């Protein structure tokens, strides 16, 4: 790839963070044939679906052989937007957060079916792993691939974890859910139950009195969706908030509801 081609590539990105991230594949390997550079860009976009990846995860996402995945994994790890992630294994890596979120949003908006397929494959990969990190990754991608079913699965997961999980694991779950909600990739029941999970973690942190607006918003959304269980949970949350604010009469009404 000549310098003029590289310059044209950057100009075409026009400051778009997703396009700039993909351009790093071409800039890092200008001598590769166009087809291989395209495959590398596709691999980078797929790698951005999960919070971390290795050659095995990459093979699952792209449905390619172990050897093809090993080559792509090695090249991805040389890109400026990819860094090692030793907390998930010696060969694990992750796409930098800003680039990862930009690529996820671009895929969800422009290649919706492919985004859901990649999310479904990632969720399936983590489905049978009982470790907390894997359970978080599983539900995160279920919410993107099958949101209505996943909303109920999140309700059960959070209920199970509320009495058994370490606080740091519930906090990590809330962080992942805030990311989904913040990037606008979940709606309806998925958003309701994610918001409830986040709110209850904040209650555990002693922030109950600060959750008035959130509790009202979640309750109204649950009502609009006709999700009685979510509405009940939101009323309980609102009762706790009002009690923490010293509004005991209003709290009693919320608890009764």
C-alpha cells in the first residue's frame, strides 16, 4: 500500500472512530493482499464484540479453522487498538474500550443481523462456563442476541447472585450492564431488568437515597411494557428509596403497591 493510499484511507474514515479502528489493520499490514487485509478487518470487528478474545474465541466467532484463527489472532495482537489481557489467559487480548464500543455500535447499526449472530455465538461459547466472568459475558451477549428471553435470564441471575455472589462480581455485572445501556444497544424488557440490576447494586453500595429518579423511570417503563414482575421490583426499589429519604408514608404506599 502506497503512502497516498494510506492517506486516502484515513481521509475516508473522516474521524469516525469505528472506521479509524478498522483502518489500523490496513496501516499495520500494508503489504498483505487486499483479501487478507479485508479478513483482518472482519476479524477485528468480530473481536470487538467480546470484552476479550483469544484464538479459540476468534475461531468460534468467525467459524474458521484453528490455524486460520491463530494467524489472525497473531496479526490482531500487533494492531495499535489491541492490547494483552492477561487476566483472561496468557494469549488473551482485548480491543481498546473506545474502539471496541465504536465497532460494536457500528456493527449493531449497519450490520444488525451479523451483530446478533456474533453476539449469539459469543453467548453460546460462554454458556456452560460457571465462572463469574463467563456468566457476565454470557448474559451480556444474550441481551444483544435474544433480548426478551435474556431479560428473564438476567432476572434469575441477579436473584441468584444477590445472596451468593461476591460483591465485586455483582459490581462487575452492573458495570457491563451500564455499558450496554449507555451505548443504547438494549431496549424494552432488557433495559428494564438491566436498570433494576444496576440500581440494586447501588443500593448495596449505600446510594439508596440517590435513586429516586431512576426508580420512578424504571417503574414507568415496566408499566408501559406490562412487565408486572419488573414493576413489582421497581415498586420495592422505590419504597426503599423513599424510606431512605425519610418519606415513610410514600414508602408505605410503594411497598403496598
